[in-house]
């Protein structure tokens, strides 16, 4: 199975990344995590992106906050799919990171999930890998069913709690 590469701009992004790694673990998908910054360690970020396909990665998740250029910088250096997670910083409620991540120029796409959307980033990565992996696709179908069952159980219970 292809690995998921996960890159974050700072260790302060770790709580968001943990949501992604927990989801990948629950699906049995291999991953590798790095702290590479588009601004503080641009050479390492670039080298990781350039070698990722040959290193067995199928998709890269990149999380950053504030002037969040990491996902775009990674995408500029690989044609693997890149999923961006805008992380909420101290100002602007994450809108700064959202716009920095999502507003990519034509030719260099970044699939951007919600602000702090670590779990969805992992699910989207899993769906990409599952295109060529029917066992993983089956796991994703099962998860959808059990998620729906959990909501229906809440529906059944809601009246009793009010
Ligand atoms: C971004 O700046 C990082 O992704 C992080 O979200 C934000 C703040 O970084 P620290 O100052 O906490 O290291 O590059």
C-alpha cells in the first residue's frame, strides 16, 4: 500500500495532525510525519516533496497556520496529490491560513479541507489510496455505515433526553 506523507509547519500544529494520524491508524494506512516549514526549512520541505513519489508515498497532507504556504510549496514540487489543512492561529480565526492554503494558482492544485480538519484530510487521503485498493475501499464503506448508525442511534435517543 502507498504511504501517506504528513508535513506540518511547526510542532504547534501537532494537535491537528494527531486527528489525521489517529484516523490513518484506525484504517491501517502507513504514514510518515515530518516538521518541515515552507519558511523556516524550505530546503527540507522541497526535498521531501521532490523525492516523495520515489519513496513510496501516494499522497501528501500538509498542515500549516498563519501565512500557510506549506501545502502550496509542497505541491509546487510534486505531482502527487496534496491535501492542505489550514490550522487556526492566534488571529483571524484561521481565515488567514484558509485563504493562504486554498487560493492556489491554476496548475498547482491543493485539495483544501476545513480549518483544523485533520480527520477529513486523512479520510480524503484514504479515499485516494483506496482507488487502487479494494480492501481499503471496503473499510471506508464500513466506516460510512457505522458513522451513519451512530447518528441514527442519537436520533433515536434525542427525544428521551429533552
Ligand atoms: C506556521 O506558523 C505553522 O504551521 C504554525 O501553524 C504557525 C505558528 O508556528 P509557531 O510559531 O507555533 O512555530 O508556519
